[in-house]
C-alpha cells in the first residue's frame, strides 16, 4: 500500500474518525484506525461494536492495500505535520509516513482481527445539517448522564411525516425540540432511542455539508441501528450507532395544556440575575423565584449564611407564585433557548415550569424545556 494525500485533508479525516475510538478498548485492535487505499481514494474507519465512523477522501493511490494503525497516535501525528503533502507506505509490519522532512514509522495492528463495520441502513430522509446540529444541541441539554439508568442517557428521536421530534429527560427536566425535514416517504413513522453523546458529537461533526442523511432501521428490540451521513472536505462521512434498549418514559403528557401563571421577560436579564444570586446558594439548594405585580424577585441563601436578592422586570399574567429551581438546570434551559425573550408558564408552585422562547409572529419556537421545582429552605 502506498498513497499521497494533502496534509489538511488527511488530518481532518483522521481526527474525525478517531474521535469515536474507545478510551479503554476491550481488545487492542479496537484502538486502531483502518485505512483502505483503493483506486477511487481512501476510506478511514473505526468501530467499537457500538459506534462506527467511516470517512472517504480523495488521494493519489499508487499501490492499493489495507492497514490498521493506532488511531489516536495517527491523529496526533497528522495534526502536528507541516502543511505539505503526506506520503504513507506499508512496508511489512510497519507503516512509514513522510511529510516534508518529517518522518514517522508506525507499528501495524492485525487487520484480520478487525471486526466488519455494520452496513448503513436504508436512507430515511435528509435534514439541513446546521438546523439538525442546533436542534440536537438543544435537546441533549436534558439528557441523563447516569449510566445506571441507560435509557435516560438517550434522546428519543421520533419521525412522523415531515416532522422530527427530539425528546430527552434525566427525571428532573425534560426537553422537546421539533424540526422539519425531507422524508423519503411522507407517510413513514419511526422512533429510535439514540445515545445522546453520540448523537450530539455526530450532529456537530457533520455541519460541513448542507445536508445530513438519516438512515434508520429499528428492530423494536433495541438491536436496531441508526446511521448519519454528510459531505465534508471533498468526501463523505458516515456514522452508525446501535440504538439503546429499553422503554423511554412517556413524557409528552408532562407538558400541561393550561397554565395559571405566565411570565414573559428578557432572557439576558434573567440569566445574569440567576448567575449573581446563585453565588450564595449552597450546593443542591434552590434559587427562589417569586412572581408578583410585574416583577420577578430572586432570592438565595438563608439563616446565618450569605444571602442575595434581586428583582427583574417581568410581564406576569395570572396569580402570584413562589417557587424554586436548581440554578444550573435553570441556566441550562435558558441557554438552550434561541429567542431574546422567554416565557415561563406555571400551573402551580409545586408543579414543573415550562420554558420557551417568544417568537414575534406568534409561531411555535420549536423548543420547550420543562423543569421540576426544588423544595425551598424555610
């Protein structure tokens, strides 16, 4: 095997493929990055039995062949190379890499022991890459991080016609994001529970092209696979991941249809106020929010400890209400809202608040964030 390729093209593709390599691989070959050189260019692949990554790129292939080398080491090397063409050559059990006056020799791993990558499912449809990446970033705000509850570490992706819904919850908060897309068939309906971390990294990494293709083949038993594909740097990048097993909680019913108190106010003013007041809040204690007479008053701290209080103008309709929330969870939700004006809707003090942005033309902003209240210190 022997090929030449532009340094930036190679470094970018290697970094992308290597990002999903396992930190502690179950077998040594899973730390490798598989390079296939053929007449039409290079294919770089990684796989850990759960998530696969595959990048194609153009190269001047002199001799075809396949080699497996340490992915993280190759990523570090290619990132540090000078801006000159790179030549890689397989010589026995070693690979030589030459770029300008820089020369490296890498030990190879046994290609025959590397697992076969899963096939990409049939394409389900396409969505604008930037819109999808942003929607996923909003949705994963509420995803769980406790591996003891694996179902809650996923994002439920629901496809109904031309609408994609993304739902995530960690039991204390819930996010819902809806967006439009171009389905292969307007009548198809799919649902999948995708690992939140993989979904977030994948969506963010596929923004170089204008579109992302989503390919879904759910089996209903948790053994389904979802794939994502997009163009990048003159080639194609593809990721597949195994869906999470288990039943995602039926969370849609948690969003109330009616509200007793609704407050509308500046997002920036609320964010800055929460940041300041929460400085005196003890760990795992709430910041109190009191809505009355066109004013939101925030309080934190109690007793002999440090205390803080601040007021923010708000348009309040309905009855007065006093409640409290985890300040970081509150800031997370506000940070995921795009609009400069936010709406906080309540049924009662002991029930969740529903947060959303306010759109001038009255259309649905597409993102809602539900947050459970915390008990206030007396």
